[in-house]
């Protein structure tokens, strides 16, 4: 009887592992070509990666702090938008502090360009704040920085 219970326990564990492996969260990573294209508009100062689970997928968000030639919130955001639009990224939504884009070349990607301020800041949490501090300390001109966040949306 004890042997039967051990065998049943092992079978149960194997079946559970097989089901867990089959249904394991699949990472939705950013296409490397899309990331290269959007980071080419400036100089990469710092990078971070975020992950969260949605449905049965792990959505990977690439955060990149770029230094641009412009200076100041309005000018930097305008310069980033113009550069991205010249690469066929289309504005889908915008405020005075951020602009979102989509590209026909990568239709399942969402790009957000943000001018950081204390009220709305996508790099939240200690690890991300450290990345931002690093970016500010290494940038020649902190007023020329923008944050790009790029993620897949085909969850």
C-alpha cells in the first residue's frame, strides 16, 4: 500500500510538472531591430529591463535613457518625436510629458518617450531610480535626457 501511494505521488508530481511546463509564462521580448532603431536617435546613457506577467506571458519592457542634442523638456520631446517620425513611427497619443508611438514595421510594439518629472515617472522602484541617478551623473547635460520604454503588446 505504501508503494502504491509513493507511485501515485510521483505520477501526480510528474503530471503537475508537465502541465506547469506546458503552461509556463512565455516571455514577450522586444524585437532587437526595433530597439536598435529607436535608440539610434540619441546616445544611450543607461538601460534597465522590467518584467511583469499578463495572461500567460511575461511582458518584457526595455527602458533606455537617451541623451539628445536638444535641451529642456519641450525641446527634447519634440526632437525625439521628430526623429522617430522620420523612421516611420506614428504618434498614437501624447501629453506635454510623454508621447506614445507605433510602427507598421513592428505593429505589436508600443514605444513611449517620456520627459521625467517627479509627478509621472516610469522608472519607479529602487533599481530603476538607481538607473536614473546613474544616467544623471554620467550625462553631460541632464536637461537633454529622455526615457524610452519599449514593450510588446501582443499578449
